[in-house]
């Protein structure tokens, strides 16, 4: 059945050829993830959380990994992905898809019976229908997920209750990712969330205070119950979690799962070496040292090739300073920065050689869509960087300062999240290289959540080095690349963010074309055509550089050998299956 699940696109294509027939993605005989596991109950797993604790535990509000790392543990979906991005049944035990004669796509899902929320309330189709219709597809609750759920015409799906354990989702046209996204929403408890929605206050529900107030209700393996800012988030086993292992023992095995908040990457390494945490996403700088100590210390240490994430420099196209705004919108200025980036030196000094240069928005790990030939590359060359500046209207005064055509000295503030030594190192190298071009960069590391808030809530920033987690599926970045995307942070539309004045907003033609690719690819069921569309997207992004990509560390991991059942990959990380990890 795994093979069947792995060829979702093919099945959808076949479905189009035989309209009105139903195709079964998975059925009642398909085991959920963890059903074949064995292990022993008990114990606490402690994992690090870099820099900041959660900013919220509301999935609609969350936009930072410090929050989603907590939310993903207690809010789950009808389907789930494994560590290689293969789809599996979860709360749903059967999934059928059909394309009707009038080209509507209908997904029918049967929910497992007898599942309860963590407060003991029965879980039914009403919870899913409410979550999809009244939250994720509610125009009064703008959210990132809506960018992924809408079809090529911007229409959102509609869920219907067939009976207490059957739901039907209808799209107005075929949508190649319908099952993955619509059945993959994190489901909220209707009995808790509905009053907030009716009062028009849903985004105010479940602030981080809800953790200590014991207000969180979920279907996931663990429920957050204690949060001490700057120290930890403690989650305990959900007594009603639905999964059982091969011996009929209820999962999860662990009693508790703790995210320990640690200020920087060096401190995380020391915490792992001192036995204060059980897992460690090893930085390349310390990988040889950790690897050499593995046998003596009882660690499992390994590497898994390139990751799906990206790291980049972004410039605020809507900067409040009109002089800097003009620089940042100048394509030659951005290309000068790209040519000034010595990626080989970055890889050697920051990643100990355990990384690769990045040139575009799709990681090489996403092999089904990555197209190296489509990418324009900018090898380190300060002469080319100077030429780009000259082509962009810049020159130099007698003191060697880079100045714009109005005589303004070029200088700006560059920020990243404090404690991430690799990003801080990238900023330092970039500052030094730009200084050689007469450009003054003031580097200011700040708290991660504050950094994200500046990008998404206030627009009060000039330049930032940050990353996106990435995915095997480019459409997962729709909320970044659509013009009205909730994470289109470098050039937010004034329709999305009130801090952007319509008087200064501009959407260049290449951004409009990228927006069109992300809107239209979802109705294309021919994989080769989708590949060509995303190749064009990679070409446009690398040519015009709204994000100036830097370097990427290979996936590296380490964990104590007391932990069992781990299967780390670049896609899943170490704890993707925390519900059946156990500790000796």
C-alpha cells in the first residue's frame, strides 16, 4: 500500500481519465504510522529549542518554528507524512477521491471511531468540518493555510458531514494537492474553539498563557501543560491518544516531552555533551568533534545529505526610508550583494566544509522539482559586484564610500536571530565583504520572535538573514510567493499588511509571473508540466533575487543511544515519530 500512497499524482491523473470513478488512496487495511512499533513505556525526552519559547499556541497565528514546534505535537490531522514525505492514514482510516463529470474533485474520508480529545470529548466529523469551513476557509480569519487550500481561481474547498465518521471535501476543479493539504489541516476542537469564532476573536484564542492554565485540548500524542519563559515547555502524554503499537500498547511510549529553551547554538552543544538534552541537531562546526566522541559518550551521530531549508538575505522593498527603499528595489544592488558573497569561505569557516552553496528557492533535496540548469549563479567576484553597482546608478566618493545617484552614502542595518552562530557568521562575512565595496553594514542580532514580528507585523526592518524550513513540494511556499501571501515579507501587499502604504507599493512583472505560477500549477495534473512551471519559478527568483540565497548545511544529527526507534532524515528530522520513540 505504501507504493500506492507514494504515487498520488499518478492516481489523480488516472482519475481524470475515468471521471466519476472513485480511487482509494488508503483503506481500513492500511496501518497508521507506528502500528508496527514495539517499545517500553516511560521516561522523558528532552530536546533543545533555540533562543525563544513559543509566541503562541494558536495554529492560525503561529508563523515561527518556536511556536509550531509545540503546536505540531498536540494538534494533528486526518493524514500524516512520514520521514520521506510519503502520505499515510492517521485520524482517517479510508480516503477516496473522484473527479466528477463536471470536473469537481471530491474527497471522502472515513474517520476512525472511538477517538477522544485530550479532555475526553469524542472526536467526530463535526470537528473536521468546523476546522476547515469555519477556521481555515473563513474569510474573516486570514491565515497562511488558506494560501495552500485555494484552487487556481482562489476558491476554497468546502467540507460536509456525511455522518459522524464520514466527511466529504469538495473542490470546484481538480487540485493536485487536495488530499495532502485539505486532509492535512491541524484539527481544532469545535467544543472549545467555536465560541471564539462566533465572537470574532479566534486569533485571540490560546495565547501562551493557555499552557499553564491547562486550557489546551488536542488529539496529538502530547499536551503542553507547563511553560516557563526562557527555560522550557513541558508536555505530557495524552491519555486518549488513538494509536497503539504492535502489541496493543497505547502510544506514546514516553511520559513527557520537554523542549528546553537554550539561548545559542554553543550552549546547545554544551547541554548535549553534559547530558542535559537527548538530541542535538549538530552544527557543522562541531560535527567532527561530536563524531569522534560518539562511541565514548554513547551517542548516535550521522549525516543525511542536503536539507530542504533555505537561508537568505532579504531586503525590505517597502522600507519606511525612501532612500533605502529605492536601493533595495534596485535589482543591480541586489546582484552586487549576491556577487559579494564568498560562499566557499562561508562553507569552509561556518560549516567546516559540510554544506553547499544555494542559488535558488528550491533545495536540491527536493529532487522532483529542483532544476540546476534553471538557476542563475553569482560566483564570488567583487569586480562584478562593483560593475553591478555602477549599472544600478551607484558610484564612489573620494573617501571610497559607495553613494547613490543623489549622493547618499549607502549604509543599512542587517539583522538576524541572536544565538544562531551560523547566521551571525554569515552576517559578519557579508558585512566585511560589503565594506570592501564602500557599503557600511550595521549588524544587529536580535531575539528570534522579535525578528519575525518585525518582518510580519510592523515592517520595521531593513535587511535580514533568515531561513525558511522548505519542503519536498514547492507549493508549500505559496504563502511566501503569492503577491497576497501571508509571508510575502519583502514586498507585502497593502491589502495584506496595513503598515504598507498603497502609495509606495509596486509589484514588478516577475513577481506577478511567480504569483501566477503558484496559482495555476495546482490545477495541472501532468507532473512534467508542473516541473517546467517550477523551473521557470527558479529561473525568475535567481534572476531577480527577491531573496539572495547563501549556504546550506548538510543534515547532521546526534542523539543519546538510550533513545530507540529513531529514524532521522532531512525531511523528518529526529523527532518526526516522537509518538513511538522510547527511552531505555
